[in-house]
């Protein structure tokens, strides 16, 4: 008889050990609250009909506590996930706002382009945003990036146009200087050459390569005239 009773006491001890394990896991945070709650409910459902000798009522109270704690931990985890989601959304909204600002007013083209590429990499590291919100924010970012690219393209297209116009203008000044370089009307030509120099300095700059080549020829025409004039005056 004693051995038989001992068997049922061990059944109770096994149940108590299971309950203790659930309590420790929940306290340590090493298990998912939902799975802990499911296991606790399964044990609780066994108590009314379990063949065991011990304080089953106490085990029932402990399991009720485990279930309540699991619910609380689950609610906390949900609140933390919601908070993390809000923080992730805010972070991506901040990146979108920065991209829009770049698209509207940035003029440091290289730095702005580098920053947009860095935003893409930073975007990839931000997790926890639901798919719908993430897609909507990405569309805004992509639109801002496209707007910046369009504005940058227009800027450089205009810059090329301005450089071409500057080249044409300076080619005309060069042609005039070369025509005057052979003149012997020393006073009027000298004044004209100085006027051409003033116009040259006031004219917009073209591309560096074209600018250097035209300047070399323009300066040579000026020097040729003034060298001839100096020789005549010296004689």
C-alpha cells in the first residue's frame, strides 16, 4: 500500500516540477509567453481528473498565476512591438523628409547624391514596419529621389548650354582680337584690345578645356599686337 501511494505522490511531484519549470522559463524570459500559457492551460485542465496525491489546489493557483503572468508578458511584448514599429516608422518618415528636402533645394550635387544612396542603405537596416506603410513611405522616397535626379539633370543640361554659349561668345572675342593683332592703328587698337580684355573677363566661363585653349589664343593675339607696337615705339 505504501509503495502504491508513493507512486501517486511522485505523479504529483512530476506535475509540480512541470509547473515550476513553466514559472522559471516565464521569469527568465526564455520562452514565448503564448506557448507557456498553452502549456499551463493544458496542465490546469488535467488537474480535476489527474491520478496524483498532493496539494493539487495549490498547483491550480500557481498555474492560474502562470497564465496571468503569461498574458501580462504577452501584452508587454505586444506593446514593445508596437513601440518599435512606431519608432521604425518615424525613422523612415524622417529619411523621407530629408530626401524631400534634398530634392527641393540641394545644390551640392555630389554630396546630395551620396546622401541619397546612404539613405537607401540606412533604410534597409530599419525593421519592423508593416508592408503597407513601408511601401507607401518608399514610394515617397523614390519620388523625391527621382525629382532630385531630374533637377540635377536639368542643372547640368543648362550648365552645358551656358558653357556652349560662353564658348561662342569668347570665340567671337578671339576672332576680333586676331583681326586687330595686325593693325597699326596703335592708339585705337590698344584701346579696343583693352575693351576686349574687359569683355573677356566679364563673359561667363565655358568648359575648362575650351576655356584654356581659347584664352591661350586670345592672349597670343593680344601679345602679338602689343609686341609689334612696342617694337615700333622703341624704334
